[in-house]
C-alpha cells in the first residue's frame, strides 16, 4: 500500500507500483480522498472514494486536545473535512490549546507539510501568487469582495484559477486544499500580506470586515484605524462574541495614539475575556 497526500508529487511512483502489481497479478485498489488530483488518474483501476470528515467526527478527533471550544470549532471549520489539515492545524495550535481563535488569517501548520504546496505556488506568475495571498487573507471566500480588492491591486483570478489550486462556484471561491491557503499566506512576504489586507479593507462595505483587515494592515499607531477596530470590538461584545471582542480591544489599544484609549481598551479586553471565562485571551496590550 502506498500512502500519499494529493499534491505531493507521487504520481510517477504510484504509476510504477500499479504497473508492477498488475504484472504480478495483484489487485490494485485506488483510494481517493476529497481532494482528487487529475495527475493521479489511473485508467482501469477500481476506486474507493473517501468522503470528507463531518463536523461531528472532526470535533471528536480533537476531543482530547484540550482546545477552547472556539478554537476547536475554527480548526474544524478551516480543515473543511480534510484529515491532514485537521491534524496539522491541531498540532500547530497545540502549544496554546486555550488560546482565543483570533483573526481570520489561515491557521499555522508545519513547514514540512506546507513545502509541497509552497512549491506549487512558487511556480506561478507573480500576479497569481499575489492573488493567492489575497484569497487567503480574505478567508471567507467572498468572490465579489475578492474581485474588487484584486482590481485595486492590479491582479485577477484567471491565472490562479487555471492552476487548479482554487475553484469558484457562483459567488464563492475556495482553495482546493485547506493547507494551500496557509502556505500562500504564511509563505508570503509581510509587505504582500499588508497590501492584501489594505486592499480588502478598502474594498469591503462591511464595517466589521473592514476593521479586521485594518487590524492586520496597520503597522503604526493610527487613531482612525484604532477607533474602527474598537467599534467592531464593541459590536462583537454586544453579540456575545467575546473572543473576537477581546482580541479587537487589545489590537485597538496597540494602535491607539491617545493615552486614554491605551488605558481603557485593555480593560475592555479583560472584561470581554472574563465574560467568556478566558482571561488569557486579553493578553498584554503592548505596542
């Protein structure tokens, strides 16, 4: 039996093994997961498709990891039923199992797993790589928003779509594999990530979405950005989204030039974290 995650480039070895097995009269069964690769198509082999993990099964696999429920749900959601992504996200997050879910940037994963996906991305034209960073930074798959932000950056979806690394359906866009988003975002230069978030902040009409991207794009104290982020934190607190509120109040304090805000917003972060029973979510408001 050969095991290999799709996209790792094992097609030649698989073809050779299948040929040798056939020559010996051995049956060959090809098991395909949710992420089928066209390059691994073997005509004439029996196939056993494996479905994605359901949310309940994925959560059960993480039950003994000690994750805060919000972080567990984020790992389950971002893994999109892919077992490799689920385990890699869980392993990377395992150093801080009680941490708040935080911003919407892709969850981290080990470099050894991301290497193959980064190699695919590195082979793309610069415009397509920038589009991949933009799609990963946006994180929700909102196609109209992505197209508006892409236009501001002078890029587009066509080349990335042709690469097969993501696909569009109606008004949504999604990476073919959850780890591609992580590889694209975490492998990009800081300047590219900032540019992506800045373009998304300028392209959205949703104040909460704008505040999220401003928080990621702003690198120096900025009264306007801090105020927008604090307003988003207050809205999150009112809808009892305490994890988001704690992180946003903390970020607002880091960006605030006003000393009063620098003192008040960390207190609001602690209050939101305490409401969720997770004081560690507040963190130090350094910066």
